[in-house]
């Protein structure tokens, strides 16, 4: 195995030399288990932990290693290692951390393409596809839409759903796939390239792990049936892990995500809703909210049938989410500053009292 097999990219060469990391071993994180990592090099795999200083200086979760990261390590014994530094990241896919205002959760790093997997027979939502596309394009990751389990509906239903998607989303590849019959599999394989990293995104039960098994040619991930009582997928994938498949592509599998909150995704929104942003340039007011203003080009297009109502509503929803996230970041920073000031004043007071 070589570094290129693991997805190494040329920009890392200069980064390693400029930062003095050439004396360390270099590897890629292929799995994470509660701040314990498996790091793979061309010759070995290591069970690794982070250096204490990384934990001490971290300001947020994004300062910790994640699956897909290239890292500088030192080995100490029995294939154990210490992670000293995280190297250059060319991309990071993130979402809002659930239950934590103003914080992000990393889905994966150094990703080139994302497979957005949606089961055609259940819990299907074009709005959710647009949400994933927004997250991907904000991270400079190319989305590929996969409509899975097409063997469970008839051909006419599939065509109706496909037409609806293409009316709203026409800039990205759409693969219609059955893991059971293998229909669409060859079309998908044509989009998987040696040394490129792909990320599987989607809810539980949409067929991500089954797809990984099919692409790898072996049963590397456990799969299970959909719950008959809730029609929801069961959480089979419990952690993020990176796999190299038969043709040399690299795939990161993720636990199913029922909540995919966007963060500061202005670039992603502008790319996903390019038509709305182009219309907005014609609005009378620069700060137009596109909800109730007169002379709003977006509302005019909506009224004239030039803009799909569902697309418009989803755009407004994601825009509100982005604004809420940004407000929680400001709120969190203020609380951190206030706490820092309080601790500083406490230390001053304590030192003053110690003088007497």
C-alpha cells in the first residue's frame, strides 16, 4: 500500500515541510471511537490517542482529529501511537452539533465527493436532498445523489419521483440504484475514482451500509431490516470509518443522521439556490427578506410560476437555520468572554487578598 492508496494529496508535501513534521510518521485516521483513533500508514495500523496539548488548546470540536484527517504521529509500543498534529484539511463536512448551541460536529474531512443516499420507498424528501447539497457545496465537496431501493417501487413511480427531483435539482448526477438487483451499480462505479475520498450521507435504513458492502465486494458492514412498527432504519453503523474498496476509491461510512442542521452555510445556500440568488439581485431593496416586500423579484417569480413553491419554502427554512446558528455562535462567544472576564477578576481578587 502507498500514501496515494490512502488518498494523499500533493499540498500535504509543502505543509509537512513548512511545519517541521517531516520527522514524524504520517498516517490517515480511518476510524474513531470516543477520542481513540485508528491511524493507517502504508505499512501499519496504530491505536492512537491525542497529545494532551491538543486537548488543552482546543477551542472547539473541530480542533480534534476526525475520520479522514492526515496526522503526524509517533509510535511507542504494540502498535500504539500518539497523535501530535492534524495536517492540512482540504475539506470539512460539518453539521450543527445536536443539543449544543453554536457548535459544529465534523462528519468527515478531506472528502472529494459525497454520496447523498435517499431510499425511494420511505421517508423520501427532496428538501432533505437540498439540505445535504447545501452542506456539501459549502464544504467544496461534490454531491452525487443516489436513489436507493428502486426495486421496491414500480417503474412509473420511479419516473414520477425522478422528474420531481430533476425539476428542482438539475446540476448534480443522480444514480438510481438497487443493492438487491445491482441495477445502477455500474453507473455508480464509473463515478468512483482511485485515490478519491467519498462520504456516505443519509438517514438510517436508506441502504448506506448495504451499498458499501456491494461496492467492496464483501460483507464488511453489518446490515439490518427496517423496523416494521416505525418504518425507520435501525442504527447499524455506530461510528465513522474509512474503507478502501476494490477499484481504489475510498469511502467513509457514517451513522444515520435524522437531524442535519446547517451551520454558517452562505456559500452552500448560494450554490444550491442559485436561481433565487440571481432573482434577488433584481429586488428593489438590498436587504430584501423575500417574504413580504414590495418590488421583490423572488416573490414576483413565485407568483408568476417561475419559482417552485417547495424550493422557495425550503430556502427560507435553511436561511432561518443559518441565521439562528450564527446568532448562537455570537451568544456562545459572549458567554465565553464574560466567563473569561469573571475568572480574570476572581484571580485578581484572590491575589490581592493573599497580599494581606
